[in-house]
C-alpha cells in the first residue's frame, strides 16, 4: 500500500482479490479498470472503488461474459439483464452445436466411418432449417407428387413435417443424418415411389391388396408372435396364418406389395422419421416382413 495515499498497488490488489496480477494488469490495459492514481515510481494504484469494480468484473467473467460486454455493463451502456439475455441465447446456441457435434462423433464411432463419410455427416447435421426443409420438399415432390391420390390425402402428405426440433436430442440428430442420406438417394426415391404406388389408396382403388400389411400393425404383430413361437415360414401353421390373415385377397398382389416395401426399406424410413420427430413408435419389423414374404412365396409355389 502506498503510505502517502493509502492506495493499493497491483500486487496488493491481487492479494486482496485473489486474482493474478497479470490478469489485473491486462484488465487495466484494456480500460476495464482504471487506476485511481500513480505512485512516485509511476506504478498504478487502486482505491476501494477499484476493489469493488474488480470483484464485479470477476463475477461477470465467471458467468462467461466477454470483456466488451463487461465494459458496456460497467459503463451503463447496457444493463446486466440485457447482457444476460443475449448471453443465454449465445450459450444455448453453443449447447445445440455441442449436441450436434456429440451426435456426429457418436455416429462416426458406431459406424466406423471414413473421413469422407464423417465430413458428409457433419455437413448434413449442421444444415440450416431452410436447407433441411428443401431436402424434405424435394423428396416429397418427387416421391409423393407422382401418386394419384384424393385431394385430402395429398394435403396431409404435403403437411407432413419431418424436421429437427429447436433443441434436438443426440438420437434425433443421429436419425436425421441417416434419414437425410436416405432421402437424397435416387435409388431409394425410385423404390419408395414404386412401393407407395402399390400401397396407397387411390380414387379408383380404396384399398390395395397389400396395403393392410403396412397400414395396420396387427398383421406384423401376428407374424412376430408366430416367429417367437418358432413357426417356420414353410410350415402348415404359416400357411394357416396367411389364409386367416388375407382370406380371399390376391396373394400375388400382396407379395408384390410386400417385396416392394422391403426393397424400398420402407420400415427403416418409418422408424427414422419417428425418431427425428421424437416419437417412440413400433420397432423396425423388417425381419417379420421378410418372414411373411417367404411364407407367401411358399404358399404360392
């Protein structure tokens, strides 16, 4: 302490506040704290107000505010509340970015991805909402736009939202990465379009032969139970299941519908859409559908 003035040197201020002297010197050089005077040797000296100001700066810095924000608050250009609102928004953006990074890295680790695949996944995960919407709109226009359906159904299809929420979970980001890759695959679009043409009701045909496989979970659940009981697809029990389930329906048309859906990975598409939307839907039933396809082939042979 300067005995003549009672003011504190940088070293004494550091001991008083518990902050490194180099930090206080930097803050002073940046104009965030100003000395109350100078010693005879030209060293900076600080008064009680300076001590209080340093304590306030430390609090704001611990909350993550940058020196420019701190300066505006201390100079009364902004209130602490104003800066806090902006800072919360910035922290939220950082958290969302970290969640995206975590999801991408988790997917990379799970898949054992190459460098090129990692770059693609990172790009897909960080697309803006508008860019994601464009992918969805282009997919719907190409795949659903070719269907001959009633106006009410077309409106429901157009209104279908497949997008990440504002604060997605790692699982939603992971599902979006896979879904975005799938939606941009020309082969997937072609196969899914063929599948939908066979299974979507039209003004002329309200219920295609194989549609109840996909739009009613009862069929899949029945098959899953049969598989769990050890029923083989080439057994008499499987033939009875098919007769009971489909009655007099054209089994050839049912099989064509079923194969089209399996080839199109329709179940994977359904599961991914549900995950992106945050819904815990029925699990992927591709294995059950393959069992049913084999049973139908045996029945028709």
